[in-house]
């Protein structure tokens, strides 16, 4: 039997206020049913599943290929669940642009206000590391602009964040789930979604272990010597295979950043990544020295395993998985039947779900 594929173009446009208000109500109602039936940790697991997240967006009013589904769905859940967060034991922090930078403060506010018996600083650290990994340790050419942190009253958490390529025509979404994270700096993702793969500098790949150890050790060495070594590498033309937007920084720029690390050398790669002032350029330069001088190369493997649909356009990066999206449709049908919203909203949601199923079915 041939593989099925859905070839549907990306749609533009903004979410109108009337639709967003309905998305808030319906999204909160669906999540409330899930919490009461399965618990908040199951909601976190579902949100970390790109198939289910995309299906939820379709039920709430977006086609799977519409622009803005990630930011709008997360925004609708944050606002819709706002008054019920303490009751449900499920909290949402962060958002798009400037709102993403308020995530640590919002996490702390929720923990203190509701007296949650959780590790508040640990949750803030998880939020920061997820953002730092996908913006600095995984250098794939996509700039993060959206970060939402979901967490339960028991301390479990999930992250949904998104980056945009410089041209603004392609997005990449990163899903995290605390239950799956054994290390923030080695294969930490629940999923990474995009309709195109690239050749990134992937310092959180399992095969980048030697490069992580070497860059951490380099951070404690004399910065003047490292700057000279970088200048020598650049002069001889021995460069990493970096995207065009990823130039190697000038030695003068690097020396200041390395001096701060030299004064307070990190003990682990996670500590290096979390150090103030360590951004993509500094880490890229250390990785360059690690590869050229010590043979500890980073991975260039793209962690993308999912597209924004149930399978990829024309079967890339994988064919449409009918069993998965059929299961999602059935689960959402059941949740809709139990959701406490008026009959008209339920009817429209059922129609969207039926249309979604028909569009993804093989021709």
C-alpha cells in the first residue's frame, strides 16, 4: 500500500478577535475535561505531542497549515485557563515576544501566590534552559520568538516554543516534556517540528558529547590564548560547516566573553550554556576550536522528526500516519462531547474536526 501524503500550502492572516474568544472558551473546556478525567500531567504529555497539539489547533478553529497556530493556541489556553489555574492545578506562563521574557517572573508568581509545594527555582531553570538550548546549543538558523511554559501543581512541566528563520517564511516548533528530560544538554526534546531539515550545529545531540566536554574545558583556559587560537584557525580557513548567517565572531569580541568564563569557569556544559553572556557566537567559537584543534566535532544532525501536520508534505520528513491522526480525532471527539460549552460552539468544532480529517485523508 503506498504511503499517504498531504500537500497543503501555508496560509497567512491573523486570528480575528471573535475567533480568539471562542478558542479561549473551547480550549479551556477541553483541557478542563482532560484534567478531571486524566490529571494535569496527561495534558502536559499531550501538549508535548506535536500531532495532538496540531489537532487541537484545528478543533479550536485553525487549519493545520494556517500561520499562527502555535502562538494563538498557546495564547488562547493561557487566557482561557487563567481564572481556573489553581482549581485545575495547571499553570501557563510566557508567550510571544516580550511576554516570553516574563516567563520566570510569572512562574515565581504562580508558585508563591498559590503556595505550591514545588521547586520554583527548578521550574525557572527548566524554562531558561529550554530557551537557551534551542537558541544557542542547537544553532539551526531559527530565532526563538515564542516560549510558553506549562506546569502542574506537582512540578511536572512542558514547553512549547517556536523560532522563525530570518526571511520569516518558515517556522520551527520545539516541544519539551519534563518526564522525558534526562539531561537538558543531551537529546532533551520531546519533538522538533518543521517542514524542512537543515544542517545545524547541534551541541545537544548524543554524538556531540566529546565536543560538549571540550568546550567546557576550554572555557576555563586563558582567554588570550584561545583568542589567538581562534585567529589562527580563521586565518588558515579551517571553518566549521556553519549556515551563512553564522559567522565566527572576531577575536576582540570573544576575548571579553571568555574572560568572564575564565574568572568563573563552569564545571559542566549545562553550566557553560547557562552562564551569563554566553550566546550563540561564543559557543560557536568554542566549538570551532574544539573541532579544529582537538578533533571534538559537534553533530550536524537535525533533530526534526515531525512536520506541522500528521506526517509531512509529500512524505517529508515522514509520511502521514493515519493511525495517529485517527486516534487524535477520536480522542478530541470524546473530549468535545464532554466539554462544557454551548451547543453551537460544539457543533462548529465537530465540523472543523470532520473537515480536518477529510483534508488529511489520502486521495
